[in-house]
């Protein structure tokens, strides 16, 4: 097995019951359409229209969420709403119900940072059914991460 293909934990950082902080959902100023009925884990994928790796991993993110029965939200941190709308249209995300995608202006990065996003995209956060941040990950998901993602979710439920 090549070093880049070795199994690794899905999360860069995990937070147990005592250290997990509650995440405001939905993000400030965002009206979710459709609303996400918060039952069970929520996988938040942070992306931007200009981020090539973000766009490349989206089909895989959607497939894994469906396979594992986890709710999914794509949260854009684009600063330019036109660029965001163009990206959503090109990716066909405007037709997905669920998962939903939402672009939101200046508050995006501040809220995303409270939800575990750092300066690198794509980024991921998993929030438990009680609305607490349990896992953060920076960087794209890869096939080698599929089993550790499934195992993480099983342990979270």
C-alpha cells in the first residue's frame, strides 16, 4: 500500500461529549430551503465556486452521505454572490433537494470558523443530532477514507 493510500482517521480533530460545542444552525442570515429536519448527524461541506478540489469531491460527498444516511449541507464561503450562483448552476446543485447548497455573504467565513473550518478548502464538519460539533477535517475526501468515514458515523450514532 502506498503511503498516500494508507487508512487514516476521517477527522483531523474530534470532540467528545464534554468538549463538543453547540453550533448555531442554520447559519445566521440563512433561510434553508428546504429546511433540514435535524435528526441524527449533519455533514457540512464547506466549499467555494473557485475551489477545484471542492467541485471535484462533491459527487463523492453526495454518494457517501446517501450511502450512510447522513444529512448533508453544502455551505459556500464565496464572497461574490454572482460567482456562487454561477458555480451552483454549473455544478447542478440548484436542482438538489436535499442536499441543499447555500451561499451567504460576509458572515460566511466567521460562522464557518465557529463550525470548525480553517483557511483551507474543502473542509468538512460533522455535527451530532444534538447540534454539537464532533468532527472537523480539512482537505478533500478520497476513496481510502470511505471506511473510516463509515466507522466514524457508526460510532457517533
